[in-house]
């Protein structure tokens, strides 16, 4: 186990100040330079590995309309082969990279050193850590040289300006608590929108030969209080590998040190005996109240403040393919949907969906919904529903699964499996802002929302699920 030794006193202090600002009706965002809004493009800047980045668009760079953050290449996403002997060291290295970015972000937003100095020091630290990752990939014949990642091109980071200007006045009711520009570290009023302004959602229609049934596991709402800031899929063996708090249902034992064997031996909160692990970042209301984890890893230690909301409901449903039958998932298949770093990575892997009860034909991808009175907030994670037929995981935790094409068919080389849809609802107090936990530099943006799943169903139960889906039954 690697101990996360970094100190975040300044980050905690800013979070406490932000909480006080909420109660006082204030707000404000730490701004340290003027550049254009962050957007989909990540190709500019003074150079590819250092300095400021002008993404174009946005507010025109005025400090009154923007917040500053750090954008670093995602090393984990570049991995293509991690041999078993290297996994522990790679996991530790990836967690260290996240900690280094968080430290640098804290220094920048609290003005502890000049921007260029912070970026130079961060680049040096990242280069050293990436070098260790590469050494572990090639040590003792653990893997071929092509498994390594390019330290020179991935070590440098840049600063980005993120717009905090609301596009319209739909978030005006949040102003007394959130302030005109939001909280230090996010979110801002620009991150909220009336659900009635969201686009209508349309999907492919079922065709003859499709699979229209559903299979549901009833696993509760985390009444047993299973929380931790680990991520056993991305950073196994590392405490606080996520740097934000996760909410769990299903498997009762999931943490950083879980193995296939320990998950299979554990108990479950699911009524049908399904031992699968389902988890996602907690949702917090920004009510200015100190949470029990205000000084803990994953909580205030990592810039996540506010009261954790228990879901009003959790629905875990497996659905079919509109164009074909589905194949049973293999046991211990791991899937991540969405991107916890979508603010700085771009939206290629983003898969957030926010809505309100009664309005789920409308979905927001990069905004939190402002719901009509009496309507709960809804988070929906529709997971990748195509599998490569061979692997239960991949080095970057993405390439072994894929989303179906717009017509519902799977890409070449993939086969349809039951699609997991996690639907979580929350009774959010009217007029009170809320946000998901996130890495500090991701500013609690709604686009960073993501869900995680490890299939620990018995083969018999998964076969039943596939049969229900293929036969058009509701189970």
C-alpha cells in the first residue's frame, strides 16, 4: 500500500471559506490569470508540455468570468499493456501523478509560487514518476518496450481558463447561495441549467431480432454506509486512489484491496444474491455544513465539501440490444463509464447524464439540472454494451468494451452484452446547489460524472439475466 503523504491544508481552508460564503450568500472563484475558456480543443498553448492554453470561445478571458485550472495528459488512458508483475507499481504511479496535480493546483490557486515555477516543478515530478512506471513495465521481462508511455510528451501540463459565466438566467435562483461566479474550486452558476431547456433524447428503435427484456437487481441505497475514496479498477492497492468519495451498493467488501476471490466471497446488499460491485462519486449539497469527512481523504482533504446526499432510489437494470440478442457477461468483467477528468481530457470518454423525474426524455451532459418543485434529480449511467469477447479488463480500462453504434449495432470485433443502466435519484432541497465529488482540478464539473461496475454475478445468475433480456421478459 502506498501512503498518500501530500498535505492539503490550504485546499481545506479554501473549502471551509467557500462553505462560509454559501451561508453568507457570497461566492467567488480563485483566478490567477486571464485566458480564454477551456473547451473541446486542447491543441494550443505556448508549447505542448508547458504553459498556458487558449482554448478559444468562452468569456473572452476576463477574470470576472473564469476560473483557473490545470490540464495534464492522462497517462492511464495511454496505457495499452500492463503485465501482471507491473500492475502494483503502475497503480501506485498513477495515483502519485494525481496527487502531484492536486498539489500543484493547490499551490497555483493559493498563489504559492509563480505559475511557471509550479508548472516546471510539476513537469519534473511527473517525468520522474512516468519513468518509474516505464521501468516497471519493462523490468525482468515483464513486458515489451511498446508497453511504455512517452514520458517526454506526457509529463508537461498547462493551465486553462474555465468559464464561470452562465449562458442565461436559468440558474438565478441559486445566486443567493452560490454567488455570481460560484465557489472556489467549483461549481459555478454556469454549471446549472433548467432541465426544460435540455434537448430531447432519442435512441434507436428495436428491430426484429433485437432483445427487449430487462433484468433488475435490487440492491438498496447504501443504507449500510459503504463509502471510501478508493478505486479498485483504476488504482488497485492504493488507499484514496480516487481522491473523491465513492458511494457503493451491491458487494459489501469493495475497496482498494479487493480481488476477484474476495469479491466472490463477500456478502451483498442485493436481494437476488448478485455480488456485483456498483459505485459512483457521492453527490453533496453545498449547504455550508461541515460533513463528517471534512478533514478526511476523499472529503475535505481533497477539496470535497458539503453534506453527502443518500440516494432517494437506486435502480440497477440490464437491458438488451435493439438489433441483436445479447451474450452473457463474463464474471469479473470491469467497466468504467464516463471520465472523471473530462474537464481537462475533453469529452471523448464523457458519459454523464443529468435529468429530473418526469423529464427524463431530456438529458444534460455538462450541466447540473435545476428541477421543477417536487421533482428529484436523476443521474443515469448507461454503460458500454459491447464486449470484445476475450478480456475482462484492459490496461486503460476502456478498450475491452465499447458503445454500440448509433443504429444499435456493435463495432466490428465486439458482441452485444446486457447493458447496465444505473439510475440514481436524489431529493435535493429547493434552491440549494449541489455537486459531485471530483479530483480538485476538475472543479466539480457535471461532465466529470462517472460510474463503475464489476460483474460478480454467478454464471447461473448472469445466464438468467441474459435469457430475460433475450426473451423480452421483465425480471
